[in-house]
C-alpha cells in the first residue's frame, strides 16, 4: 500500500528473505564437493580447495554458488580467486577456519569470519621456530557481490578487520588471541545474526545487523577454562549452535595445562571434553553449562535439525598416544531429563574423528578416513538423526566423492537460517505481515500464535497488527501426525519513519570548477540525513533520481552515491528514509542548490611546540576569532577540515583536542541555507626553548659558605636576552645563587610566547661522620671496619704510617692491614670533600733475638708508639704467669732479661691495656 502526503511518500518494502538453499553447495577437503539442490548429495569435482580442516561455502537463496574459501583464499562461482581474495587471516589447518554470514537486508554483502591456527611456536620467545607468524585470532572481511562484474570481491577497506576476543593487557592472551572455534546463529529479532567463539573461559558473541558488524561483543564467562599452556591441542575442536538457536555445544580436543610429554615421553591424551550450554539468541548470552564428555579426545559435534539429538566424534589412541586406533560416533538425547547419561555409542570404527555437518536434507554428514588408507573419497551419513540410538541409521562411507577426497573438515553454515525455523516479511504498521515455514518437510497442519491474541491455521499466514511494538510469535507444526516443538521468535512491528514534510534544501558552495556561478557542485548527501529524518540518527537514508527508482530498489543497492555532483541547478532528488530491520520507509525530497562561494582567509594561528614538532590548537577559540576578524553574520557556523575536498563536502571535520604539525586548515562556513563560504588559514607550530627540563645538582656541606649557581639552561648558541625568566623564588634573572637544598623551577619564555620549564632538584651532600673504626688486630690478617651513616655515599682509603696508601674502594672493610698508626680517609662520592681519622693497628712480633747484633734486640708492639697511646701498658709473663716486665709504649722494649739476667729461649706471654679500654693477650718467642 502507498500513502502520499505533501512532498513525501510512506511505503512498505519486503524484507529480503533467506530460503534454505544458501547451504546447497559444499566445497571441502582436497577438491571435494557436494550439491544438495536435487534433494540428494551429488559429488562435485570442480572445487579448488586443498584443506586439511577449515572451509566454508555460500550460495544464493536459490542454491546457486556464490563463493567459497578455506579461510585464506576466496574462490568465486567460476572457481577463480577473487582479485582481492588472497591473504585472509584464517588457516586451512584451523578446525573452523571460516564461516560466511550475510549482511541482513542486503543480498550483495557477505562477511567472511576467520580464525587462525594459534601455534605455540609463534607465541614463544624464539623467532627461529615461527610458522606463518603471528597468531592472528578472529578477523572478518567483507565481500561485495556487485564487484568484479557480479562475481564478487573482498572490499579492501573491510579486509582482515580484527575482533578482540582476549584481554589486551594480558601478554600471554595476546600471543594466542583466539581458539579455532567459530559458529553463527540467527538473532532473536529474526533479522540479525550472532557470530560466536570461545577463548580460555569466555564466550564472545558479535552481533551482525543491518548496520554491519558490531565490534563490541557480548561476553559470557564460563566455568570451563581452557589453559593456554596446552595450546595447540586445547584449541582444536568444533563449536556449533543448534538449528533452533537455543543451544551451543563446544568440543575441546584437549584441556591440558602444558604441552610437555608424559613420563615416558609420549603425548598426553584423554584430557578433552564436550560441554552443552543454553543460548539466548536475543541477548547473546550463554548459560547452564552441562558437561557431557570428559577424559576423551573429541573433535566434531552437530545437532539434529529439530535439536532433539546431539552427535559427537571422538578419537581413541594407542598406549603411547601417537597413533589413532579408532574413533566413536556418540549420540546424546537432548530431551532426556539427564542428558549426560543418555550417551549412546552409535559406531566405533578405524575412521578418525572428523567433522559432523547438518545439511539441508536434514541428514548429518561425517568426515573422516582411515589413517593407513590413501583412498579417502567417501563421506559417512546419519540418515535419521532424530531417532534413538542405532535407529538413526548411520551408514559409514556411504557418499562417493569421486575424484575428491575428504580430510577432517566440512563447511559450517548458519543452520538456524535454513532449518527448523520460520521467517516473516512486511513488518511495517498497517501492513499484512507474512509468516511462513523454512523447512522442506511435508507439513500436515500449523497453528500460528501472533502474540497479540490472534491465531491462524494457514501454513502461509498473513496478519495485520493494530499497534507497533514487539510480539512473540509461536509456530506449532504437525508433521506426519507428530506435533513438533513450538518455534518462537520475537518480531518487531515498526511505524513508518516520520520525516520532513517539505523539501530540504541542501546548499553547497560552488568551488570545484572554473564556473563558480553555474549552480553545479559536488554535494555530500549524507549532510541531509539528519535534517530530513527530523534528527533521528538510527534511520538509514538512500537517494534516487525519482520516486519510482526509490520504490523499485527493494534492496537499497541501486541508490545514488553519497558524493554526488548535480547535473542541473537546483536538482531535485528523492530520499528514501528507512527503518533498519523493517520493511518501512518514507520518501522525501531534497533540492541541491549551489551558492557562489565567499572566500574566507583569516589570519594564521599559532601554538607552541609540545616537544615533537606538534602543537595543540584551540579550534573553538579560533572560530570565535575568525567570526570577529571577518565580521561574519551571527548565524554562520564554522567547520575545519584537513583538506579542501573534505571542507567542500563537509566530511571528516577536525575535532578538539586538535594536535598537529604546521599545516593548512580548510574552512567550511554554513548558515541556515547550507554552505556560506570556504577558505583556509595556516596553523604554525612555534618552537619552545630547547633546554634540559630536569637536572639534579649537589650542594656541598663542607664549604665555608655552601652555595651554587643555578642557570636557565640556555644553549651557548642562544642569546639570554632573547628570553624572559621566572624562577620559583620570584627572581627573573638567567641565573640565581642558592644555598639550601630543595626543588627550584624556572620558566623560560621566548619572544613567541612559548615557554619551557626547567626543574632543579638540589640535594645537600654531607661530609662523612665516622661513628667508629673497628680494628681486629694481633691476628694472622688484620681487619679494619669503618662504621658510619649512609656508607654507599662514600669511598674509602687508608694512608699508612710509612707513606704508602691503598686505592679508594667502595667497601668499608679493609683486610691485611699492617700494624702501625694509620689515617683513614673517607671521601664523598660526589666530590664534596673528605673526612679523616687516625687509628692504630697493633702488631706483635712473633719473636725477637736479643744477641746484641742490632737486629731484633728488643721486643715491643707496633702501632702504639704514638702519643695517643702513650699511657698504654704492656705486661710480659713467663709460661707460668710470672710477671717479668712492665713496658711503656715509648720505650725501646724488653731486652729478654729479668733482674738483669738473660732469660732462656722460650715462649713468653704479654697483655696490653690501652687507654680506650681495649685489652689484648698473645705470646711470642725469645730465641738465643
């Protein structure tokens, strides 16, 4: 139906619906393929893929091939590589290297989501063992089927767009980024989609709507935690969503903590698991984790078309873990009160555990091969997946692939899009909304509940809602006498967009050609979107030459480019204002008017160098200055741009804060009618004074009048009079004297007004205060230890009494110090002076020979013959403790006599008592 009001039109558009044949063509393995268009799989031998695992294919709603990929290279329907279809960031040995998702409401745009193989070799610290680094994680690329003469191509600006599924602040997570798992399911709104992956202990669900890919995922934490230490095996295994959109199942081939081998050097096996979750297709959240299989080696998983059964493939290895002996096909009954205990082994065979994939014929196909068999041209099939146990009619090696061969992978699809679901179209208020089933089964009868109190038993049902809003629609089908489970979907009925009731005049300045008065210019039609939509930013707007063009473009893909040059003055265009996710739109009109340009050339703008050749410019302040300088009308608004084309089109406006090098800034001036004028001005970065902004200086305590001169740091090539100075002390001279420790700042400003602040941190260096000198003497190796505060601030030297000296050392310990009276010198590390202190090291001769030859005729201690020990007393005893002699340190010593009689050769003992309280005992020999 159509409604005409003044200059705009309200219309209704059919939402492009998806049939079930988007998954009719499969390409996988080594040049293998299947065509399901006839109802039964027919082998295809024209495929170009050579892939161990990952692959995906997409066809149009009629089952005609569009393109396929292994996650690295994209082939079009003619089996040619798309011109920009190489170097995607998936991997042909990634379990689910890629999946294709259509852009809602746009039959020409598709997204290829890829997951890389996360290799530990690319995550370790050894670059020599890298293999195709780095680990790229999850990315997507956009395919536009309008490109390359309708064969499609990757859009260069939307190629390998990264999606974050890890903690960017965790260096280990960044090394791996994602697992090898990815699946997709239809959103609860019936229009959008979710793309889902899992990494470590989180599900990430990305929404794909009519607006494109939302890069901010819905994140759900799981009890399941897959350790990075066990990658690569931990990353392997399939992730699938159920056809009804209510379940998620994940297979983890392993859940190791480490990749280290077992005690016998063999790989660790039987650590993998399979877990089942509920999925809310309206919110993207997972919940209710149910472990199904543990201590196993699972790989493939798949739901039956009615989500009654779940199938799993799992490998069994030999004792050393090196060789696959066999694999099992396992069934779970999802209707059981206890799903884990419903486990039934359907088949055990020498086939490896390959992928499981539901097809549009509602059968499940299984990849796999015998490792010792080079002939791999057969697929297995579960003919009746809904039936219990072996009644499911599993047939191994039933499908002949002719010259193609199967490996482990099969192409995944959005099974909720084409199986066991229903669709709708015409969801604009006042329209008769059409509801229909997607499945191929023969339906006996249906009951539709439209969520507003009305029902229908028509298989193709139409219903007109009385009000806009959300409605939960339920379909109950009877097939072969069996009432199927209700299918539910929340739909939204929208009102037609309210738009401007008169023509909107988009005014542009005529600046792009040599005829500034011809009324022709290049227009940015996007500037009309908001005013014609009455400020509603969620509407999508498309432009056409006529209302008929707008009406007939059901997919909004034939509209005029946003950057459009009018062909005649005041050309009239038609704007189709659409409500996303709906069939509603309104049509208004736009007049393209080109004014003669008013040239605006204000004065330059200056900012100071921030240190990297850039300055910070206050653009809002400059706008006010320009309006005053050029005496512009009060209703004129100014906008700044980096280049003349952007200014002309009103695109990519410069925003605050604006930091830039010196350059030309372009002006666009607008008033209520549109473009008023254009122009430009220069922004110039003025250099700031080049000085060292931080310096540490030392103030020495030892000086009579400690003082130091601080300077502003002006280089020798500059003239100090070219600058002004302001110190934190209030002084304004280039230098200042200071005599106290602390922090001092000086702001140096040049004639352009640009300033730099220099900071001084002044620290007082104190002379060493020696607390004690500990002497361990009369030993085999004498030691001297210096005790003082902050010992690391000083260096140490001893000057011996004989005039020799040690070198300066950092240690406070001196060893092998000879006996005598010496001087300790302690010097500040920063050159602020020395402290000295004398000390004595006692050294007792081990023997003496009083024979009158002038050598060793007297025995005395060394190191006490100084005046500081002049009152020290030395006592000499025989071996029986008899006092023989009392000596003064200033005497010659003992001559070996008692009462003037020579004593015999023997050992004698001494005790010395010093004035500082020290007392030491030892012995020596008298030799004759």
